């Protein structure tokens, strides 16, 4: 993996964007993720030679009510270019809001987890992540919540036209945001390998992501600098490319309940059950030669030898984040919401798992953990 080649490529993308003149540009940003001083310095010519309008997202995760407002703003302003600068929420908003529908029944499509009757984009979309997490800048799907239930939309027009990786924009990312993001990055890379839809290409992306994470994640969590920030951005990007092919599985399918009902950050929510699902799958499927081969690829990329060492490695990352991962301690009365949990499971993501989970198995993993 040639990091210098990556650096040159991203710098060329910045240079190309700075050459744009006489355009109306909409910048969709987060409340805290957009570093005005750094961004203006990096895109100096862009701000001088174009008409810039800003829109700041409010919610911490993408919600239907706010999406409608963003779509209205895009139609009203009619920008030539949209630049989404922020974490996964900002990028998902921009990706969904930028697509043109043949009909206006957006909610119906959302509830069906489908994007139909799409005929293009409103404008060219640049995605600039300010977290090293989901790799949303390179995926053709996006997440949206309606009445606390998570929906996943997929379509070729959702994928941004271009992404730019800028380590200066994530180096000073808040500690909690940084930690949640890298947890998601690692989870996606591993889930991608163990997805029904994984293939040789997606597994190569996963291994590249896991190797880069292994070498940089601990230093990035504790003491981020330009070097480890850029490498974690690349790890995240590879993770996104992997999951764009294979899609996520059980831990992600269950995580949206924790985010939607308890406002737990996404990466943290995924890891509440991640180790348990890994162990359970391994115990159930380790005699299957194909599955054992997949686990061996994960062991190799993480420099672990078996399932216990893998879980120990993940536990070390989790401890560095200082989050609470015991569900009963984090949410003492969680059993009262069992029905809401089973209603909120993303069944589409759950079906990507190598195991067909029944309610009893899920109950044990979530509520008896």
C-alpha cells in the first residue's frame, strides 16, 4: 500500500476543486465537524471564486424530518455543486437529498428500504469526511431514521461523484466522535468478511482496512496526528468500499435500536453486541471449512491466532475509547423495551449474516449478555 500515492491523489483532488470558478456551491456541514479556519485555508481559491451558501445539519443521526428541509433547501438554492463536509450523518443526508425522484413519495420508498423511480442528481456531490469511520464517502447506500426506526436506502445515484480525504479535518475530531468512528470502521471491515455477499474484492478491501487500523488505531485514539489521521481515513475508505459490496450483518442490524431509542453513537452501538456475535458465529460455524477460512483471514489481518485473541484485540480497542460496553450497566431497564428491539431490527442487514438467527438466539445475545 503506497501512502505517498494516496497523498498525491488527494492533493490533486483538492487542487482540481480549487480551480472551479463562477459556480454556486452549497456546503452541507455539521455543527462542530466543520472547521471553518482549516477548510477556508485548504479551499482558499474555492471560497474566493465562487458563490458559497451554507446549510448546517442539526440532528446527531439522519432523520426524515430534517431530510425534507435539506431537500427543500437544495431545490430552492439550485446549486451547481454540493460539498458535504462532516461525519456519516452529514454525508448520508447529502447523498439522499441530492437524488431526483420521478414521484414525491419519498416516505413510501424509505419504508420499503428501496430507492425506486430515481432519475439522477440535483448537482455534483463532493463528499469530504471529518471522521475515520464508515467510509460513507464511497458507498452507494445511506441510512435514515423515521420514528426511531432505521432504514437503509441503496441506489447508484446515492454514491457521491467524488470524495476527498483530508487528514487536517479529522485530526482534531472530538474524542468521543473519534472513538465511535474507528469502532465502526473496524466492525464494518470484519462484518464485510463474514457477510453472505462477501467476495474476493471485498475481502481484499477488508484486509487492507484491518491492517491499517491495527497499525494506527491506538495512536490515533490517544494522540492523533496528520500521519495516523490520514492512515485511518484510508482504513475507513477501504472499509466503506468493502461494505459497499458485501453490506453489514447482525451487529449493525441490532445497533440501530440503541441509536434510535437511546441516542448511543453508532460505532459504540455496534460494538455493544459485536464481540458476542463474533464468538457465537465462530462456535456455530467453525467446523465449516469455508467459514473457518474467512475467520483465518480476519485473524491474519489483525495478527491474532484464534477467536479468543481476536476478541481480546477488539476489547483492547474498546477499552481505549472509555465507553461502557456492558449493556445491562449502560441501559439498566433495557428488558422493558424487548418488543421495541425486535420491531426495530433491520431484517435486511440481519439476513446478510452467515447464520439465520431466531428470536431466542437474539434474545440471549442482547438481553442476557
